C-alpha cells in the first residue's frame, strides 16, 4: 500500500503538469525542445516515471504560461519526496537527529491515534525500554555515531506531552506486545507497571487487542503496520528501511478506518489493565 501511494502521487503530479502543457497547446516533444531537455524527459515526468526538480517545475510552468502555479506544484513535489525517507539518510548524524526531526510534529499535534503490533509505542516506554530499542536499532543499521543516550533523552521529551490536558491520546496495542520481553524480564516488569500508570491518565485511552479476540472479524482484516495519526491530517509509518509520511485525505482516511476497525476488537479500562496485569504476572514469574 505504501509504495503504491507514492506511485499514485507521482502520477498525479505528472497529470497536473500534462494538463498545463495541453492548455498551452504543445506536445511533450515540443516542450522538451523549448526547455533544452532530452525528448523523453517530459513523457517520463508526466507518467510518474521520473520526479522533476524545483528548477524543472518552474521552467515547465513558465513555458506553459502558468508561472503562477509553480509554487503549488513545487510544494506537491516536495511532499512526495518527504513521503519516503530512508533511515540511512535520516540517521547519518545519529539517532538523536532522527528523534529531534519529528519532535515539532508531536509538539504541534493535539489529537494522537496509534496502533502497534510489535513494540510499546514511544511515549509509553520506560527509559530502559527505549534504551534497549534504540541500541538495537543502532546495531541493526550499523550506525557509526553512538549517541544512544542523547537519543533516549530526545524521545523522553515526547512523554511530557502525555501530561498536557489539551492533548488526547488513543493508543491500541496487540496483546502479544505485552509479552515481547524487550530488554529482559526486569525491563519488561517495569514497562508493564508504567502502562498501568499511564492508562489511568484522563486524556489517554489505552486499548489492548486480545490474542483470543474475535477471530472471525480478524481473519477478514488486511494486516496493518504500526502507525501514528496526527490531528487526523498526517500519518507516520516506521518500516525496517524507511520512514513513511502520508498527508492526502484519502490515505489518512484509510488509516483512520483501520484504527476504527481495530478499536472494535480492543478492550479498555479495567479489562485492558487486567490483560496488562496478567502479562506482568507471567513475566515476573518467568
């Protein structure tokens, strides 16, 4: 779904540029000649096979007598490029840089929605849990810069937002996440205790999706990756190799629909805390 979305966005941008060319009444070959490009360049851009640079878009718009539309087209192109960012580029300066880069989005968001089937979501993590996760990332991606301590501090800043009564958090976690012993039993025990504490905050709705829930409904659902929704306007997805961002109304709506369907499978309040307590007991006993 993610790669398809990027291809669709490229094609949509290409269609807008094609429309400008047709309004000008010239062929793709003629436009390429006027711009001094190879004759195939216009076709590749219009069909979403190649991304135009800012200079390409400005020249295209000017040659099509539509210079006033250049800024909007450039903004659209920038959004496409930001949709898929490889971690190896984002984390060149270190893990702290990647954490700080997304912090402004969090600070400017009032309504958060999140789903996880692999890890405890960042703002709900203990410091020890976060350190274990970030250390694992450093090793997996063979990062040269060792700034795990600074990255942990940066991620902990997000937790301050949990105590802002003007913000709401709706978070869904698969029950299996409670049993993933990230960092070993001691870390897991403290993490479960933190989940119980956080779940009592008035602006946080924590749902746990039981492993033995409605299997009929679950079997009919398409698998969903971990994601965060910000103010019903933007979605972030963390993949193994890259960081995805979606902002179109259609894409955000798909993730909100998935969140709604998953919410129907979850338990909240005392039932959720009961599942956490069971996982805590099993972890401490194991």
